[in-house]
């Protein structure tokens, strides 16, 4: 039977001993390293009127972007200042193109790391190109799962924001129950998405079958999934806090020894930026490696990983 410590230790071994996965970890870090608990904590502010989504929508509406005058102003700018308008349009197209490339690499990186972790467990070493090819093969189903998840998250975020933005008229108890249910839906969807992506990459299942399998897997192991997410979140924040303290001490010590020159401060900043980037990409690979190992254990025929809380409850009940 596996323990969380063994899962984490193996995930770190794979992360450290397979640098071919580090490139993909850089792009996985764009998805966030804190995981499902970070999503849960980040959802708390979405009921605030000053949250990002309602503020953004309110700014667009109040600014008149979607009004007739706003559209007329854009048309006049195209006629009166065509070169300026086209330059702006070119910048927007460039930004969209770069964003599309980053999204493409992020999706490929998910498949590459998941396949790479399983390959590493089998004791094999593959090149960066092999990992990239593996991610490319499952690009479309993994992209579909990410799009479905983001669309679901966005819908729930809008519902959460609307509770405050439209001055929810229900009672306090009903407000809290609705808020908790919506936040729980976000966290559950995050778990299901992660399991479904693993099912697509490792089992070759189509999107619909992968979602069904992920839902069934989460229903059987929802408490264990939450425990794993909590442990990974704790590891992430412990490492982050330690790293921040060390980097701040390094920066202050550098300025104290060499003086507050701009060049010294710039070099120290670059060193801190490099260390931060490397740590985040390593944490991203570690995070996904741990979940891949959990998925492989949970989908095995033997029950090799069980919930600690469930075990404690059974002991307390005298079973």
C-alpha cells in the first residue's frame, strides 16, 4: 500500500532526474501550481463587487464599448486614421497569435509531462522530442477538456460574481448555501478535469468516455483526492514561503555587501527571476507527476492508496 510520502518522493525523483520535462513545466506553470485548493481560496473573492470579472464587465458597459456610439467611434477611427487603426489591429493580432502559441504549448505540455511521468516510472528515458510528440498526439482531446473546464469555471465565476454584482435578494443563509455549492462545483470540476486528461493521455479514451471515467473515479475517491490536493498545496506554499525568504535575504545581503548600485540590483534581480522561474517549473512538473502517480494507483485493480481520514474514521467507529 502506498503512502502520500512515497507518492511525493517518487514524484520529486521523476521531476529532478528527468530534465527533459522541465521545458514543459515552464508552460504548465501558466496553469497555476497551487492546484485545486488555490482555486478554492481564489474563489472566495469572486463574490466581491470589486472582483475582476464584474469590474471588467462593468467597465466595458460603462465605457460604452458595446454601445452604438462605441461602434460608431471605431468605424470613424478606421476612416479618419486608417494607419493608426491598422497598427492597433496589428498589435492585437500579434498578441492573439502569441497567446494562441502559448496555449498550444501549454496543452502539449500537459500530455508530454503525463506521458513522460509514466515512462519514467517504467525506468525508461526519452528525449525532449519524444515527449513533445506524445503531447502533440493528444493535443485536441486535451484542448477540448481544458476548454470545457475553463468554460465551466467562467460560468460559475459569473454566477458567483452576480450574487454580489446584482445585489442578491435572497436571505443570508440561502446566499451562503448557493455560494458554497458553486465553489464546490469549481473544485470538483478541477479534479474531474485532471483525471479526465490523464485518462485521455494514458488510456487513449475519447473525451466523453474520459469525463465519465473521471467522474466515476472522483466519486469513489473524492475524500482521497481532496487530501492529495491539500498535501500538494501545503508543499507548494511551504516551498514558496521558504524560497521567498531566502531570495529576499539574498537580495538584501547583495545590496549590503556590494552597495545599492543600479547594476548590482539589476544582476540580483535577474538571478532572483531565474531562480523563481526554475522553482516554479519544477513545482509544476512535480504537481502533475504526483497526480499522474495517484491516477495510476487509483485506476489499478488493487486498492493501493486509501484515504487517511477515512481510515481514522473507521478506527474511531471501531471497525
